[in-house]
């Protein structure tokens, strides 16, 4: 997962500063491919971390809390773009979000070999 995240961070310049449409499309595809590969397993991981009594509720609730926080990112990015170029605002936003996600993941617990209750 860390390799995919680092790859996505390295691809941000191709996406944010692409001088042509084909390079922009290539950069956007590669960033999304790496992000989905790295974070597509998060719902299953949240299920493993959840206690038995809230396993059906907690992953969806955590997802919605993330959506609530992420809703402000577009506004903050637009404010940032008024002061610097939009390409720089996109790159900085992607770098900050990716770095914060990596830190949260690295600091979080892991429950390898967990057995679900029953």
C-alpha cells in the first residue's frame, strides 16, 4: 500500500502540471489507479477493526465522516487557487491529503489474524 501511495505522490506533477491533454489524461488515470489500488481495501480493513457489536454500522459511519471532512477540500482548494495557480493548488492539496492519509494509516492499529465473533 505504501508503494502505491508513493507512486501516486510521484505522479501528482504529471497530473497537475501536464502541458497537454493526453498527458493530463495519463496523469489523472495513473493517480486514480494508484489511489484506488491503495485505498480500495479500506472498507474491509475497517470491518476488521470494528467490534462485533457495530461491525455493520462502523465502516459506513466512518466513511460518511470522511465524506463530511472531505467536503471542505474543494472550497479550501479554490481559496488557495485564488492566491497561487490552480495547478499548484491541486498539487498541494493532493500532496497534503495523501501525506495525511499515509500518516493516519501508519499510526493506526492492525489486527492481523482476527477472528470474527459468533
